């Protein structure tokens, strides 16, 4: 267990903003989390669980204790009866390292989710997804410790209530459990999933032979589209793509025939939030050190010395302009620590 009081969070957020918290405690195993909870009996609202900080906007000082489940280890278990392999990884394993490790072992399943920043423990929180695959497609179970009781609990897929960038851990169980390990189902045989736009184009004439090929393609596409947080602070997509009813979709389509949207079943459509922001004229918009990325309108960036508040200010501008023009209220995908309510009001 490593304890820092008070702690700088600058190295722990991919926006790269200056931020602090009262205390940061990093645990290496489940037992030490349980021991600490038993000894300290902390109030739940005094805690925040930190992963790799790639989906957070921190606003200055948080008067909270940040807990990190820095549990390592990756284990594979081949299933005798069929093609399946189960992989169990500790919450503190870097997600992309897990993807690469599984590919090196010759297993497929995670290739479309290559290069997503962050740790394994955070992956179920928003059901990470990219290029036509979501965590829930591979998910078997997770283990988590209930902060109020210190008890270990196992969650199967149906318990997690996965949805688009959503799970029970963002709703009823928000801030109540620290995830310690995740188990996923991989495959010994490649079942390529290359139907998603840019991947389809790339593999148009070429047969896909290995999962590594798909992974390399995903990495190349991501690197060409998304700013690297090590070069330009960001947290990936700042807003979720809004989902609207067929009626709302038709109204928007009548007004904007070039609207970018996808049917998502049961009469609903997902609208490309990046398109809305770009159409609102905000791609490349900049206020001092914070702004909207010039190539990818869904990504807000720190040009070097922005504070969390500077980035929040740009986010508010984007939200207000999109609401005014399209009547759609964008919801943040990132966790805003300190001022979440401004987006839900
Ligand atoms: C350049 C870039 C590209 C991105 N691309 C994608 C993408 O394609 N698809 C996608 O889905 N996301 C994407 N993201 C967002 C981000 O990578 C994911 O949300 C990731 O899962 C966050 O992991 P983290 O460890 O950094 O979590 P953090 O940002 O530290 O935390 C995120 C949330 O998870 C909670 N949490 C973290 N660890 C635990 C734990 N062990 N137990 C319980 N709760 C926990 C935190 O409390 C917080 O609510 C991108 C981000 C960046 C910077």
C-alpha cells in the first residue's frame, strides 16, 4: 500500500491539468483494500476510485481520498470443450497491455479495442467500446469489493446492466464498489469483426488472417485520428453520442439532410456528436489554453497550461451552442470531478 498526503494528480489525468486531492492510496491486492476499509471505515462520499485517469476532468483540489486498485496479473484458462479461452486480469493492468498480451498468446477477441487508454478495472464502468466491439461482447464476470462492507462480490454480465458507455456502476452502484479483477472470453480461432466503417474500407480486398492485423489497423486508424494524450492533453471523446427517437431523428434530418446518424434498434438513432459540434462551427474553437481539437470535434484538448475549469468552460460553450442549434443536450462521457451537476441540471 502506497499512501500520499496530499497528492498531486497531474500524473494521473490524461488532460494533464494541475489537480490535487486530500489523499491518494494505491493498493496492490484485495486483502489490503479490505484491511484498510475495516480500519478506516471511511464515509462513502469521501472516496473516489481512480484508474488511469483517462476519462476524468479534475477541477483543482478534490477534498477526497482517491483509491487506486493497482492489482496486476494476467491469467489465461483454456476451456477444454471448445474454442474458448478465459482471461482474468487485475484491475491495475493497463488495458492496451492486456490486448497486446492476449494477441501475443495467439488469442483473438480484444483486437478492435486496441489502444484504448486506461486500466482493466475501469473498462466495465462505461463498457468501453470501439470499432464495432464493446466490452460486454467478451465479458464473463468481475470481482469487486463493496466499499461500505469490505465484502467481495462477483458480478456476471447481466448484473452489470451494460449499455452504450454505461453500466450499473454509473447508476445505482456508482462509487459503491472497487473492481479488483475482470474475466473475459477470448477465442483460439479468429472471428474478425471488420464491418465498422474505416476497418471495412481498409480490409476491402485483403483477407484478414490474424487478430494482430486487425489490431495494427485499429492502432493506425486511432493514431491518425486521435491526439496522443502524451503530446496533447485530452480524455478521448468528451461527450457521448446522443441517442434520439425516430421522430426527433426525422425532424433533424429534414433540417440537416447531411446529418450523420446510425440506427441503434427499437426505433432509436445515435447521432454523431462530433458532427453536431463541427456543424455548430466549433471544431478547432479555442479559448486560451483549452479548446476543441482541430481534427476531431468530439475531443477537448489542453494546449499545455489549461486548468480543469478552462476545459470545463469550453465544454459548457459546446453544450450550449449544440443545444441552441439542434435542441440536443450533450451529456459528458468523461467524469467531471467537482461539478458533475452542471451537466445534469
Ligand atoms: C485518447 C483517448 C481515447 C479514448 N478512446 C476510447 C474509446 O475508443 N472507447 C472508450 O470506451 N473509451 C475511450 N477513452 C476513454 C477511457 O480510455 C476509458 O473510459 C477507460 O476505460 C478509462 O480508464 P481509466 O483507468 O483511465 O479510468 P479513470 O479515468 O481513472 O476512471 C474512469 C471511471 O472509472 C472508475 N474506476 C476506475 N477504476 C475503477 C475500479 N478499479 N473500480 C471501480 N471504478 C473504477 C472511476 O471512478 C471513474 O468513474 C479514451 C480516452 C482517451 C484519453
